[in-house]
C-alpha cells in the first residue's frame, strides 16, 4: 500500500455558525466563501473536488459556479461523517482510494498546502495524514485554542508520526524546543475513513474535544507534514474582512 493513486478532495460545509451566521455564503471578492474554497481546492489539482453540503443553499452556490455538490444529512455530528457520506454517495464503486478533507472556511488556502497533506501517505503504515506548522508566537504555546501535535519529528525533519494532540502545552521542555500547531486538514486512505467514522467517540477525544484522538485511541496511525504557515480560517467578522482584503489583492 502506497500513496493514494486516485485521491478526491471533499469540502464539508453547513450553514450553522454562531459567530458568523450563514458563513459559507458570505461574499468574498464577488463569490460566496464556499466557492472561493472550492476554487482553491481545484487549483491544487489533487483530483476531483466535491462539496459535502448540509443545506441546499450551499449546493446551489457550488453548482452555479460549475462545481459538484452532494447534499448530506444536516445532522451529522462532524465533518468526517459528512465527507464519508458524500464520498460513498458520489463514488459507490470505490474508484477513489484517498480522501482529502479541506475545511470550508479556508478561502485563501495555498495549493501547495493542500498537496502537502498527501505526502505522509507515502508511508504504507500511515492511515491518516495531516499538517502542522512550527509555533513561533510565544502566546500560542499556552493558548488552549491552538491545538498542539506531539510528533516523532526531529527539528531537521519535515514530517513525523503523531503520538498525541492536545490543547495543553506539550511536549514539555525546559528550553525553546519546537512546539507544533496542528492544522485541521486531513488525507485519509479510503478504508481508514470508513473505519474511523464507524468508531465510537473516544475517552480522550471527548476530554480534549479533539476528534483525531479517536483514531489514535484505536491504534490508527496518523502522520503529519510540516508546512510554513497556518492557513487563514474564517471564524469571525474580522477574519472575513481579512480574507476579503487578501483576495481583493490577487
């Protein structure tokens, strides 16, 4: 088993957002945000791109832009469940052997970042790949909103196995040894995604409120590639204005 030969990119999106109502349809440079995310995914050229929609308004925006959308159960508890339903409906025969999960609030995502998430799957033992970046902001080291990845990665390496993820400052060190900010972009082997969504929520997953711990608790192998920066995620009106400025300049 090697790196997937035929990956598909899936973007889960739903309208519910407490801090930014109707977020997927927010206008950015003349297009809904979900359309901008779809465009960034297409630019990565990793495979076909579909949007797994919780509501028909999102599907309508994507199809109007020329993209593919799959309506899914609006009550899915997570994006992983949503993308699994979408992939199984879009590709019931299993033509695509890898699934890249991009979040629907990354309208400025660089194509090379999307491509990078596939690299750890070159190791046949890896079930799930993800991304990290080195923490350079001192405040992020102790911020519980910044998820840290504990990796078997030496400072001169660019990828490593994930041993744990936490909101705490881990691993411990009495010097300035690197800490890594986890980026919530994933690439699954198709069978690994199917297995993952069939597992019950884990003890540590519920304690840390981090879904990826379910995989580790059940013996699945996660590896992470290190990239240069954290992509801009649009969660607040201020984030939205920043994304608008960035895309207005391109």
